[in-house]
C-alpha cells in the first residue's frame, strides 16, 4: 500500500478554537459542509430535509477541502475500506489526513491519494476509479462511505498518529523496518507509525 519514506518531520495537528456559529447552517452537499466547517468553526449535519439540519461546534484543522479532495477521499475510502465499520473507514481517512499534515507527503488530499505507488487501487485494474463507477458497483457501500466521509470532514477531519497501513492478508517488507512501529489493528487493517515522519 505505501512505500517507506525516510528523513521527514511531522507537522503537528493543532486544533483551532471553534467560533460560535451565528445560527443553523444549511448544507446540501459535502462541499457546503466542509466550507461551513472551515469558515465558521461549526459543522452542519447533512439531513434529508433542510429543516432538519442542525449546527454543532467542532474542533477543525485549517485544511480547506476542494471538491477534488472530497471526491478523492470518498474513492480512497471506498476502495480501501468499504467493508469496514464506520470507525474502520474513519481510521483510513485519518491516515490520509496524517499524510497531508506530514512533511513526508504531498500537501493536499488529492495529491496524497494519487501519489505514485501509495494506494494500489489507483493503478490496478478492476477498481472503481470514479465516483460513478463506485456507485454503480456497490450502491449501498458507496452511500455508507460517502456518509462517513461527510461526517468525518464535518467533525474536523482530525488526522491519526498512523501514516501507514495494510490489510491483514499481506506482509509488506516496509512493515519490518526499524523506523516503523505497529500502532493498532482495526477490522481487516493493521496501522503503523513511521518514526521518521
């Protein structure tokens, strides 16, 4: 899944103090949710009815999600973790954000997801490489993943300590490196810390 990168320092994620929202905010899409969350310090919960949308306070990183980033998050989570619980999907999303915050990886979600030879689905045949393909392949899984991504972004998109993971059925060489420490197992994934990042 991921190649070992050495000699890097982690940018620490520091939560910002949320500001009070000036009333309920309306969101009909993930873009509106992320924009509202980053500009007001509050997040909107997406509901099927606009009147049912509520406002909540959150701790949020400074990262501004573009629609391209959101689509990449959904596709990556769909291909990497659609069979996991919501907590397992969030763990994969948190690795993506940990990479965005790290000097070892690119600075945007889209660039992290599509960095060469990092996530196998981006180059292997038979994977859903567009949102349309993901939705057509497994509509229920697509909606579940999209919902988890929406909630994750709305709640501040906090990164994890882990920057690497793989499924239990593989045994990559990078996992044996001295700078790699196993952090946790969640669902079918094993998560690692890279001490050099």
